[in-house]
């Protein structure tokens, strides 16, 4: 009975990861389709929609699965926070499947607009679904994009761990998804040039596969004709591990035990405040 309940629990977690990642991609990929193919909006609207997609996806899945929504997050939590390694592959597959299904929905809904903007389904609109070095036009190569993804995902994981650590100055539980969404907005606005800030293997591979199956023959390549799909898979995993490691080394090991009273001066004090 215990094993059956445990298995049903895992099914629920995977369903939540699927649904949360699907919500994320429904907003993220759709906003890029709107900007690129319909010329409605700009880079800022892309950054905000991706961040809000993350926020809403986390709200959907947080209670059931923890709302990783990203294999780089799942792997980093297994490496540094005790998350079960046996769940890493199922979580990653559920996240990728959610991203794939969401991208198919966006591809279907925006089919007329994409066809008009790019009848040959080329690099011009390939970036709607998957990332490219230099966003397909700037002079950035494979290793420049790889470096960028390592750095961007390291920032992401360091900050996610910081705002979700109860021993740190974490936001209230119901505000954490909003803050995590703001982290993604900030990364998009500051680190979106070199590789389109995939910072998530599922976010890139799922929609890339969907685009390939629906007519984008060059989906696995970049604008130079080089095989590129592996970059936003491998680099975010490495970056996530680096970011989680840095949080552990620089912050986590110096934090007081959970529930301990912080030293005076480390947090704002109510002493001396005017009476209500």
C-alpha cells in the first residue's frame, strides 16, 4: 500500500511539473511569436511575459511538486539540496513534455501569422520556439552562447536558492513565485543578447522538437548551419550546478539554523518605530 501511494504521489508530481512547464511555455513562446511574426511588442514585453509565465507556472505546480519547471533546477537540487536522484529523469521528462505540448499549441494557434511572416519556416522565425546564438543575427558563436548560458543559469540558481531558503530572508511563501518570476525578467533584460536566455533545457528542447516536427527543418542548427541544440541543454546544467555550489559556499553555510533569532543589525528592527 505504501509503495502504491508513493507511486501515485510521483505521478502527481510529474503531472504538476508537466502542467507548470506547459503554462510557462504557453506564455513564453507565444509572446515571442507575437513579437517576431506579428511585430506586436518588443524585447521588454518578451522579458515580462517569460517572467510572468514562470510566476504562473510556479503557482500551478509549487504545492504538488516544488515547481522546478527546469531540469537544471532539478539536477542542482539533487546535487546540493537532497532532492531524490531517482526523480531527476522523470521530472526532466515531464518538464520537457509540458514544454513540447505548449509549443505545439502555440505553433497551431499562430500558424497563419508565422506562415505569412516566414513562408519557408526558416531561421527568421525559428527563434520563436528555440534559442539561437546572438538571437540569430548578432555575431556570437557556439562557445560564446555556451558561456552565456552557463553564466545566466548560475545566476538563476543562486538567486532561486537565496529566495527559497527559509534560513535566509526569503519572501513569504505566497510571494516566492512572483519574486522568482522577477528574477527571470531581470535575466532576460540583462542577459538576453548572446543566447536568448534559455537557462532551461526543457524550455529549449521541447519547443525545438515541436518546431522540427511541424516544418522547421533547420531546428537543430543555428544560423551558421552548425549543430546547436545541445548548447541550451548542456550549458544550463553546468551553470545550474555552479550557481547552486556558489550559494552553498558563499551564503548557505554561514546562515543560522532555521528558527534561530538573528543577530541584531542583520535584519530591520521594529525597535524605535513610531507607534501605530
